[in-house]
C-alpha cells in the first residue's frame, strides 16, 4: 500500500503546486487591478514621463478592470511595432506563435494519444507503478503496435513545427528588409557605418581604404586610450562622490536650520557658513584615496581640486587623441545605406579582407571599445577560455540541479533509503509541497544566478557590441536551461525513481529508465504551473518597481540627479535572458509532446498568460531597448526550437530501442533526417540575409519603379552577385544605371564638411520641410506620394532624440496612426483579399509592400545629423567625454552659491538650477540636470 500511495503522487504534487501558485497569482492580479490606476508611474510610466520622446509616449490604457487587455488585443500590428519596437514585437510574436502551436498540437494529439495511452495499458497490471497523470503517457502502453500512433503523430506535429520555423524565417527576413529600408532606419548613422576589426594596420590609412571603398565619407580609427580612460574613470567616480557629499551636507544644513526655526532655537551663525552646520567643520565629509590604507582627505576640498586637475589633463589628451597608437579596427561611414550594403556584401569576396570581421547596424554606445584592440589570436584565446569556463559551470551546476530533481521524486527515495523514511509520515499536503513546489522554486532561484556571469564572459570572450554579448548570453543561457532545467531534472528524476533496481540489476537499467522517463514530466506540470501563473502575474504587478519607487527610492535617492533618474528612467526588457526561459518551455513541450501529450495543454495555457502579461508590460511599462537588435533574437530562438525537436525525437527513438521496437525506430529515423536537413538548409538560406539588404529592395523602397523586391529568394542570389561585382567596378558611385533614390541624394556629400552639395537628385528633393521642432531638433517627413524627402541640417533627431509627428487619435483602425505607403506606383502593391490562411501556408504571398504597410507612421520620418556630431560619432567615447557637471540643490542660506564659486575657481562646473528644498527639507527637482541633452538615435 505504501508503494501504491507513493506512485499516485503525481496528481497530489500538481495540486500542491497549483493551489498556492493560484492563490499567489490571484492576489497579484487583484492588487494590480486595484492600484493600477493610482500608481501610474509604476504601471503606465510611458504615458506620464515627459522626458520620453513623443513617439514613444503611449496613449493611456483603458481604465476598466480588464478593458486594458481587451483593447490591447484589438490593436493592429502597427501599434505594437510602434510602442514595443521590433524586438518587443517579435518577442510577443514568439509567445503567440508557439502558444498556438501547442494548442494545435493538443487538438491533433489528444483525441488519438489519450485513448491509446490510457486504455488496456500497464495500469491494469498487478503491481503496476503507473497511475495518476502517468496513465496518459507512453509508459502506460503495453502493446507495441499501438506506438505506431505516436510515430505518425510525431511526423505531423514535428513537421508542423518545422514549417512554422520556415514561415517565420521568411516573414522575419522580409520584415527586416522592410524595416531597414524605411526612411528612419535607412537614414540612421548606424545603417551607414561599417566596423572592420582584425584588419592589418598597414591598410589603416585614408588613401588605402578609399581605394577599396571610394564612396566612403568618414573614417574613424580605433586607438589606444589606456591612460586617458583611467583618468576619465577616476574623474567620473570622484565627481559622483563629490556631488553626493555636497548634497548630503546641504541637506543636513537645511534640516538643522529648519529644526532650529521650528523649535524657536537660534540657528547657526553666520547663516552662510557651511562649517557652522557641521560642528565647526568637525563633521565635514571625508574619504580615503585607497581602500583602508589610503590617505584620508576632505571630500569637498579634495574633490574640487582634483577634479580641476583631471579636467585639464583630460582636455589636453583629448586634443592630442590622433597621436595615440592605432588599433586593428576602423569605422567607415558611407553616404547612404545602399553604398554601405554594397561594401558590406563585398567583403567576403576580396582575399585582402580574409579573416577580417565586419559589423554593421551598431551605434557608438553599442560598441565594447576595449575589445577593439584584440588581435585574432588574442580573441581566439579569450573565446576558448570563456567557453571552457561556461562549459565547466554548466557541468558543475548540474549537481545542485540534480538534487532538485531528486527531491521531486523523494517518495521513491524514501522506499530505498532508510533514513529518509520519516518523510513518509508527513501529511499529504506537506509532501506535495516538498515534491512539487519546493523543487520548482529552488530551480528558478538557481537559474537567476547565471545570466550576469554569462554576460561577463561574453565581454571577456572578445564580443564587439552589446548585441553580440546578448546573442552570446542568449545562446549560453539557453544551453544552461536545457542541460540543467531539462536534462538534469528529467534524467535525474528518472534515475532517482529506479535507483535501487539499477543497483540490483544494471542490465535492466535502460528498460527501467524507459519506463520512468515519461512520468518525469510530472515535475514540469508543476514547473509550468509556477511559471504560467506566478511569473506572468508578477510581471503585471511589477512588485520590485513598486517597492523601489515607494520605499527604497526615498531612502537611497539623496541627490537631485538620483531623483531625476528614478522618475525619468524607464526600464527596458532584457530579451537575451527572456528568450531562453521561454525557449526552454518550448523544448520541454516538444520533448514530451508525443510521449506525454498532456504537456501541450499546460504549455498553451502558460504561453497565453505570458502573452497577456507581456503585451501590457512592453507597451505601457517598459520602453523599447535602446541597444536594439532589430528582432535578431527571434531568429536565434527559432533555431533553438530545433533543440526541442531533436530531443523529442531522441527520447522517442530511445524508448523504442529500449523496448526493441525496431519498426518504429526506422520510421522515427525518417523525421530525424528531415529535421536535420531542414535545419541545415534554413541556416544556409536565411542567416546570410539578415544583416544584408538586397540593393534592389533599397532602390525599390526609395521609389525607383525599375526595381522590385526579389521575393522569390528574398535577395539570396542577388546579395552574392552584388558582392562579387563590387570589386569589378560596382564600387564606383553612380556607375550603375538607374541608381535613383536615397543612395544619390548625398552622393557627393561629406557630412563632416556640411550639408548636401546638390539640392536635387533623381526622385529626391531638398526643399521646404514640414517639421516637428524642439530646440535644435528637427525631423523631416517622407512623402511617398511625391517620392520626395525634405531634408534639414539641424541637430540630429530620432526616435530617442526628439519628437515626431503626433499620432492621429481619430485613426483608431491604424492603432492611432495616419498611415502612408512609402512606395508610389511600384509593382506588387499590397494585394487586398489575400486570406490569412493563404498567407500562413504560403508565407511569400505576404509581400514586401504588405509588410511595409504595417510600419508605424514615425518610421517614415528620417534623421539628419549635425556635422559636428558626426565628426566624433565613432571615435572612442573617451575622446569626446565632457567634464562632469555637478548638480546640487539650491538652499535658502546661500550655501550652494558659495560652493559653486569655490568649485568654479578650480575649473569645476557646479549648478544648482532646477533643484531646491521643499518644506520638509527634502530635495526636489523642477527640471532636467545641467547641460541635459536628449539622447540621439544613431
């Protein structure tokens, strides 16, 4: 009876996890619904934080209890792309698409596999250990002929997933080409600039590089700034300490004076002597120059003096920056994205650039400057070391994770390990919590510790940009999740349940494992329950942000800058760590989809909950990432689905091998071969087309009707031929007939020298503009019907750098946008009447123009940069780093004015504008920090 009771624990485990997680989720959601409209800074900051660019300020959500969700679900794709960005849009698409696949998988498999698994199976045999949810798994099948149903359904289900990956890659490739050719992205400096690394320093001269790239406009050389970087780092740390100390003593002084006035006691005299508020100077702030052993100095006096010295030294080195040693890296700007793409596509076809790494679509802030100095050998060594460390960490991490897996099967261990038998005396509820909830929570905590380590290793390994570090993190974190959350748990749980049998008869190990592996899915029912309920509801509640804003913020934020940053800084999603967690759930669902199909239903429900939570969070709470990957994380996640397919096929085949069901082994081998071939072909076919944009697509989008988007292969062949032709004369600007469009409007322009030399080129004109203006920021608008662009040479403007045209609130069907089609009279205009069913099964019927038509209105504005900004845009940030501007609060005694003048004598800028003290002696700000500038989108 004890054994039978233990083997029926799958249902109790699940219930013991479901009840507390359901209660927690319900509490989270109820709190969210109650306080959402009262705590707008936490739950809809993008509607109220005015420092955010206008085009990213979302209209307030509906105020009803659940109308925020229903209204969001009705919004068109245009709305989601606009406010979640391309990265957020594809993340939501991933949640939606795989949720639908799980739902369809359940519809396909349940009517067939549930009866096959549950009837006339092993659970009817005396002494069977199959019970509870286990009767719905393949472990309950006694007649091997029944397993043919699993084989043929695996063909259907896995084939459907492969087709989904294919159609999504087709969609993403076209979407990416559309995105890159919108006026906004086409005009970004990052879309026109290429980084070459590991290049011979003998080629790093203007004359040599212009022989290869005659259309290049600006060239920036990477240089060694070790000494300069150290001094700027010291200056930054000291400035923060100095600013904090100044605000601290001013706050202390104001509090003391107000306390004296309130109690009718004499205030310190003279009123403008700071030392009188600090016990005649005895309580002035001090710090040590070195940790523990350093000399103790007066922070206020030393801070001003040392900052003045550093400002002079840094300014001198910045003026002589071109004298520094060159590194094997160079940034090359081209007049247009078209010229950039020609050069980018040509690099692999010139033997002089063999081994040279190329990188495009990265802004200066995205570059990891320290890694530009690496030679090929140093980069290779660092990569090997980082990968080796992470591999060993994965192996080491399996130990605590395996313990978690064993806990989930503690009921089996208590039968075999005498000293654990006391656990059997616990109440069923407690037992269910131990075997169900405890392992799931422990596993989630273990996994949270990993991402920071991986990102650190990504930088150490020599990655050149934040996006590359994120790709590295996404890959390795996914590997961690698969090995530790899936393999270690599944195999550890299965092995723990048959440990004694394996010891007694090792020859039966495989057979025993084959019987216990399918029931290991019980752990993941609990895992999906926890993830789907508490994680999604916790995402809505934003409990950490709530605590930080109301408790820790008041305690920690003691300066005007800290308070300004707390209010105006809006969180950004970390897709490099989000995707692996959800990709893992897809792996789990796919791996068990045929042998334990109930998992598909749980996964579909979990993904629906995630989708509801994240669509709200990405639109109203978090802003689009500034270091955007333009959706590339989605592509990597699609290829990660193949891991789930291979593991599913491996488990199924292994089970057939263990039971000597060779006919099913042969049949399952067919889908394995298909999957391997599909993955190889898709990587070869699509990965080369992501960053490379077909030249014909750029010209077509610019209004040149003599070109059309190559939808048949999305430019795969054209990209290769253009690259080969580049070195045969195609790199000369204007040689190719019909080069109309954006590529020629600035053909003879050097941005460092000024505005366009030609006022009109082909279809594009420079004339009177319709601008949205804030200060020096101006934004042109692209009129596709006239195929003309209005250009202004004011300060750079962008999505993160200035306001665009406000959405038209009356145009609800376009998500608040007055939409324009940027292609006029072009062939293949969006076809009406194309059904979603046809688009799904024939993804290439969703044309370039159809996707272009869902792009937000703001993507049809463009950016023009101030030449002075461009001059140092891709120089190391140390070259243009400004002297720190200290921000303090203005006090009624005049102390801040005295400290300002003292610092000014040392050459340090201190400002008390836009910050003062309220009646409670608390610092408040009324405007931005000194010399504040909105970020420029590059």
